[in-house]
C-alpha cells in the first residue's frame, strides 16, 4: 500500500466505503460504473451496458493495482486514500498471465506460484496459486495447456458456481452488503 494512502487513512479514519463503482473484468481490465450504469444491471450480468467505462489512464490503473487487497469477508477493494472502493468481480479476483518461462503474473503485476490448474464446465481455465484463485487470461490458455502437457501443473475439474465459496471471495461486495443482517 502506498504511504500516502496510509497517511490519509490515519488522518480520516471514518470515511464511508464505496460500493458498485469499480469492476474488474475477465481480461484484467478496470471499469468505472456510475449510478446510471449500475442501474442497468450487475457487473456479472454480461450485459455490455452494465460494465461502464473502461479505464485507460495508466497512472490511475497502477495506483488501483498497488492498493488492491481483500478484507476478511473475501471482498476485494482498493484503498483510495481513506476510502475503501469495493470491486465488482466479473469472475475472479486475479487474472493470470503466463510468461514464456511459465512464470505467472497477475493483472496487478504480482507474481505467484501455481498449486494446481482447474478447468470448469465451460472450459475456462483457472490457477489455484499461493496468492489465491484467478482466471487464466484467454490469450494464455495455450501456454497453460503446454504447462499441463509438460507435467508442470496438475489438473482438477471444478464447478464455476462453487469457486467463490471454495476460494473465499465475493463476486459482488455490493450484493453481499445488501444481504448482510444488521448487527
């Protein structure tokens, strides 16, 4: 986390959290979602009008990715100064890229080690890693298959609907918040 973010958190400890305004898609791209876009449907709906506006500002994307974490409930967010901006996930908290030497790097730039490879009923390929679960970027699926053929990774079948529970992450922190019982 950036030092400036830590300082802002200390200075303003009670800033309300933000939900629904930022999404991470299955290709590792960030999307801004204003009220109008959120009203069109959930980020996970697959409706193009519900995604929002693709972020293209490199410095903003780098800032988000440096401050990208999860809370104890498996909700992913980025710490924007004193405010947590919770992320709507299209599929998983990480989108993995596989390098020529089979090194695995997340959309956020963090490296990881593979525990095993998973494939779901739709043919989507995931990696269970030391950092958690992530979808393999579509452009890197052939390289994942090559790693499997070489015996680098083991393969396991998976049911896509079970992955969020099995790997303890929330696709929609907004929906999770709306379904919480008052304390």
